[in-house]
């Protein structure tokens, strides 16, 4: 379901001994703090937690590092699984977003944070939640960009690592300059195509209303 945002799903439910089929469409997560990563599909009810029942737990530095490492690994695993699914045809590429999509998600996160809570929520609490939500989104984007940067595509850091590996296999002898030049041209073409594809996804979502 995490990769089925805004795509109708059929659910089989056992109701009173009778099996019925329902259709439900997961919404796209805004990446708010404490929730799923931005862009993931979420389905269910909103948490019914009153501000008076909310408990803020303060944790130490070591525990913070552990939680951060766990969450980061979760993002890496989900992103890697999605990229692998796109290349194998199991996932659609419509979740790939460019600058316009990032701006749109940022606006959704800000709106959700400022409109959250109940009537007792103060402006200071809303602004604090907004800051945490945007910080969470920035962390998700940073990890995602880091993963893309490590892909074995020339002009990216992962491409340089690939060249170093090839040089090591060749006994310290680098690839000929002509081969490197063509590899860089191919890498640039791949990244340019990816950027255009992501921009087209943004345009269809924002202006043409396509899902």
C-alpha cells in the first residue's frame, strides 16, 4: 500500500461470514513528523489523540542516534525497493518528483502542520510542529538524494566509485580518456532524462490533475 498512493485498491472483507469486496484509495502522505514518509500511500482513520492526551517523551543522545539510524535505514530500504520495483516493472514511476513536486509536498506538510490539533493548540505549538514536520521532510529528501547520488551513473559520486572499482580490477590502470568521456555523456543523458521525467510527473500532478 505504501507505493499505491491515490490508486484504487480492492479489499476483501469478511463481514458476518460473507466475503465482500470493497474499493479504497490510499491518500498520499505529506511526510508530517511521526507519520509515513512523504509520498507514501496511507489508508485508515486519522489518529484520535487529543492535545490533552498527548505525551512528549524526551530521549537521550544515544537513543536519538539509534532511532535516527533505524529511521534512516527504513528510508533507504523503502527507496531502494521502490527504485528496484521501477526497473523491474513492479512499481510505477509516477512517484518520482522534481523541484515542483518537492515544493508541492512542502506546502502540504506546512498546511497539515498548521491546521492540525484542536482548538486548544496554541500558535507556538503549531509553529513548533511545523518546524519538526519540515525538518522530517528535509531529512527524508536528504537520504533520498544521497541514495540517488550513489547510483553507479557517471557524473554522480556512485559513477566515480564505479570508475575506481574498474581501475582496481584493471590493476590500477584507468579507463582510456575517450571511454570516460563517453561514459560521462551517457550519464548526463540518463540524469537529464530522469529530470525531464520527474518534471513531467510534477506538471501532470499539479496542472493536469493526473494521478
